[in-house]
C-alpha cells in the first residue's frame, strides 16, 4: 500500500507539472540545429508510416504542434485522428505530454534540465478506404505511396515555419524508387537522405514512391528542369503516349510565355496512377500531387476527363497561390487560421488559366475547350444556391464546404469559386480585350502580377486592393465595383458576359459532346441537370436534384434510389432514351423510387427531349475566345 501511494503521488506530480506547462509560455526552441526526421515507409503497403524525430529544445515548458491548417487544402484538415504511437523522450527518460484542451493539434510538456533535444516517435495510419481520405492525406497502396511530411512530424512553437531548419530521411520498401522536389544529399540502399531545408519547404515537398516507377524529362527552361514523375499500381500503366508527353512540354512553354518568369529551382509533376486512392490533385511550389486513374495514359476516357485541367491547374498554382498568395493564406505556421476570402483568385483564376493553358498547349482540342465552357455555364445556371448565397460566401465558408456532402449541393452551393470563378475571369479577360481593341488581355496582368525575375521559391502576399491596382495598371476601369457586384450579390445572374463578349453563346443539342460522355463514364453517372433536373448514379442512387426542376417538383430527393424508368428496370441507356421520348410532349418520364423502406412513383412533367449544352459562334461579335485559346509560345 505504501509503494502504491508513492506511485500515485508521483503521477499527481507529473500531471500537475504538465498542466502547468500547458499554461506556461513555451521556451523558444534552439533554432541553430535542424530537426532530424526519419520516416520509415517500409510498411506503406499496409497503410502504416513510422516517423522518428530529434527536435532541438531548451529545458522548461515546451509546446509541440501537429500541423493543422494545411496549405492547398485551405482547411484545418491535419489528420490528427490518424496520429498514433506518440512517445516523447529525453535520452532514456520518458517525457509525459498533455494535449491542449482547445487546440487538439497542440501538445504540452516539461523538458528536464540538462536536455538539449527530445526524441519523438509516432505513427501515421493512412486511410484504408479511399473515400475516407482528405485531399492531401498520405495515400498508399500495395505498390506505391504518396508521403506528405505534414502527416508525420511535430514541430516546436515559437518560430515561423520558414525559420525552422529540418533534415529528413525516407526509407522505402526494397525495389521502390523515390521522386520529390526536395534536394537529395545521398542515397544508400532503401534510404534517401535530403539536404537541410526549412520546415516550410519540407511540408511543401511531398515524396512519391513506388515499385512501378518512371521519370520522364520535359526539358529545362531558364535553368529549371521539369519532369513527369510517375508511380503506378501496374507496370503497364507507365506507358505514356509520346504525343501527350509533348503536350506537357508545350504546357511548360506556354506557362512561361504567359507569366514571363518562374519561381522554382525545378518542377516535377508527381503522378500517382491508382484506382485505390481518391482521384484529386494538390499544388506545391516546386511540384504537384496529381492522383489519377491507373489507366490514365491508356484510356482515352480518362484523358478527356482528367488530362486537360489537372496538371495545368496545379502547375499554374506555382505562380498563383504559392508565389503570389492572398495575405489571409500566407500564415507563418500551420496552426494559425487561414482567411479564405480571396480563393476566387487563388482557385478561380487558376481554374481559368488552367483551361487556357490546356487549350494553348494542345491538351484540349478547340472543340473540347468550347464544350468545357458550355458545361460550366450550364452548371452555373442550375446552382439554385446562388439565390441566397453570394459567391464570396463560398470562399469564406470554404474550410467547411470542401468537406460538405454532395447531395443537395445545388441548393447549398459548394466550392463554386472554382468554376464560377473561371467564368468571372473570362469576363475580366474579354473586357480587357474589348476595351483595348485587342491590344491587351489578362496575359498582361499575369506578367505584371506573377512574373518578375526567374528564381527560387518565395511568397509575395497580396490584398484585394493590390489586385485592383494591378488590373487598373493594365486598363483603367472601375474594377472594384465590377468585382464587388459579381462577388457580393446574392441572386446575381449567371456570369456569362465573358462568353458573349468572347463571341459565343450556349445552345442546346440533342447529342452530348465528347467531354460530357467521358465525365459520365468516369463518374459512373447520368447527368440530366438540364432536362429532368437530377443526376443519377449508375446504381440508381440520386446524387442531386436541381431546385425548381421537374424532378424537384415531383418530390424526388437525394438518397432515393431509382429502380425503374417507365415501368422497366433502370439502366443508364433506358433513362437517357426516356428523356429523348419526351420531346413534344409525346410521353412523360415515370420513375419508381426506393426511399428507405418505402417505394414511391414520381411522374416528371417534362417535354423538351434531350438537351446538351454546346457553344455556338455569334458572328456579330469578334471571336475573342478563340484568341484566348491561341498558342503564344514559339514552336
């Protein structure tokens, strides 16, 4: 009993000490020595990464952070729930830690006297189900892994991330190779050692590794090497079409012609080709994390759906988002909340320029480029949420909207600042062209705002006022009022002025374009927003219903499941043909729906037949849109 009492007393003393540490100001870390990080990814195939860190410290209260606000995700998505096995030691002595009551990504402790470094061990449990992943969680399969360093580090409070030196090592399974923008110091066996960089650079430089691996050089521009770095679940998937590779070389040329300078030492398009991870992409300053289907290089459907915008979009971010960054997103570390109001520039302009560069580099044909804008215009027309929510609110609320469910999205509005932002910037571009009789364009703004001098990465924050001033430097206009009206007005008209001024208009035909067919095939869905007002998955699940549409008026809702159409078992083709048969009021569409344990029949009052958006030339207006898409780089 006496020994037990002593143990209890010791535990009370430890608990009180750590609690005091949580209230005491943290001791500033020793910034003269780098943090040492070793990530062991040899068990990546079972979704387990192990990390050990040696962090220079001084005795006294210490606060360690697990990264919370992740650049590129624009949200507090640091996967703290997947952190496991956390132990902290000073030599042979265990250091008790206590999680902060408010900020759950923060850990408090007391560093004993005589200690100049603590050893941290932790594990990251990568999601086993692809739907559970956030946008940039480290993704792994049996044959590859994308390692994001922010999932496997803790770092001390007290200094900006760019002032904390880090030296990292990565060990991968035998026969795996590694690709990353980090400068390599040495390679020995399965372990790659990297040169000392800042914590900011480390966390902005993910490492792609895998058994089936290939790097394709894309050439050097102004001293900076470019390449495709590919890891695939199969060897077959590495067979890149030489014509497509040439388009990516042209993408680099067109980007340099657009911006006039680059702000990186080298650039790598990291490409993870797998159907076992969530397909998405995230930007970094000297690379991009592109997660694409396993047969991306082999299947034309995937190339229509993903080729054009993904790599071009993320590449533009090296200028728009990484080099020039809204001041609310240029935070000193990964714990400070981000203010996302200017995402209509960060993401919206990038979306537009990604489309432009895809067309200029040949990644998209002129026909696909036009159909893409027609589909976006039609999508915007069906965003019923605009009646109550202005576009700027989708940017401010972005940290929540990124994780919002897909059902009722047209009523809610999601991250509309991407595609509606593209329409807005098309409006800006064509307005500049109109006012200067074609002598200037948004290209001039890009050179002024994002150009400068070739060099290594740096961040130049900007404000809304800086943006307006730069636009006025291209052509004098009341840009503040122009942008305020489009950003801050609920119930605003769909922003299609840019298309009209560009010399084109949206029309409807009874046959879908190639891009929509590819999207439906890839998404395994039937998009009938423009007719019945709903999107139906191939398994019959209703993904969304458009406000005011025939489906909406008939009482159809998301989470219901279509079992039959016009008294026959559902198939995608039967559903499409049922829409075709409505033309002229010849017949209506009758759906048998499953709603939980109940069944119901819905008769949709629609008589317009098939309607698919396309762009049609308006001869009375100069064809400014074709000039937007015209290549600029010398061949």
